[in-house]
C-alpha cells in the first residue's frame, strides 16, 4: 500500500471575523502558529508528509510578506489558498494508492509520532475516519495542563483512495457537518493520547483547564517534549 499523509490546517479561510484579513491579525497568528503547531510538525519522527496551511482569498501578499520577515518554513509545510492547497495535494498524491488527511487548528499540537502512526495504521476495510479522543488541554498562559477526553473532537483523519480524491470525491460529515458528527461516519478510534488543545492569549473561545486530572509541572514538561521536541512550558 502506497500511502500519503496530508495535515490540513485552516489558517484564516473560515470565520466571519473581518480582522482575519488584516496584517495585524495575520502577523499575530503566524507567530502563534510558529510557537505551537509548527514546532509540533517539525518534531515529527517521520517527515514523509505534506502540510497545507489554507488561506482566505485576498491576503496571500500580506502572508508572504509576513513570512519573509521570519525564519523560513521548510517546504513540506506550505501556505496557500484553498485552490493552491488542492493543487499541491493533487501533485503530492500522484502515483499513490491511499491518502490520509488529518486536520488540526493552527495553534494546536499532534504527538511527534503521529505521522508515523498514520503510516503504520492498519485499517478495517470500511473505515473512512480515524478519531483521536484522548488528549490534553494546555493553558500556556497559566501553565496548567490536564488530561481530556472528547467523543468526537476536531482532531480527526479522513481516509481516501487516491483515485477517488483526484476525481473530486470528498467525505461529507453528516448532521451539522461539524467535527462533533465525525463519529457518525464509519470510523475507528486511535487509543493513544495524541493531541494537545492549546489555550493562549489570543484564543477566541474561552476554555479552562479542568481541576480534575491536572498534571504536575514536571509531567506537563514531559508531555510537551513528546509533542514539541523540547521543554517549552515556560518558553
């Protein structure tokens, strides 16, 4: 089985907030992406993947200018519009049999072994989605972390046959079409604690680390090393 792995990140192509097209917003979110998600991607033990960071139309010039002010991002991680991202994925999967598309927000983390897990995963024949139910919630401002469980979180993977993907077949989430309904698809659950949902100063949604199952500082640092390759709790 010749398998390709894509990690898809929606940067500012969704949402109604007009600030997401401004230079100030974009600059701040690029810094957040570099602080968290990028470090997770660069720490992957298997670098055989493509990551597309999807942009709204009309802001590509600002993004390119802001990226140029910072240390270059390696080629497997590419910013572009939805159309550009689609073309990159199509080129990347040419000649392969199977495509796995994992999604993550631009401020969260996957375990550094996650890409390797996807390359190694043995599917049941009818499975079209993988769900990561176990993870952590990390408040990077307050320095708190706890174990979390979510029945159908936003950390999921879609499985495609490449020939179907190139023919524009797309998996449709039932119900309201949001991540909470992914488990209504034929799916399997990855029984590992694979994600960190990050709370930082620029979060638009209000989340609090639950008092139950909180980690000690040393435990938190050990977790962050597994997701970002270094002790980053206080960086």
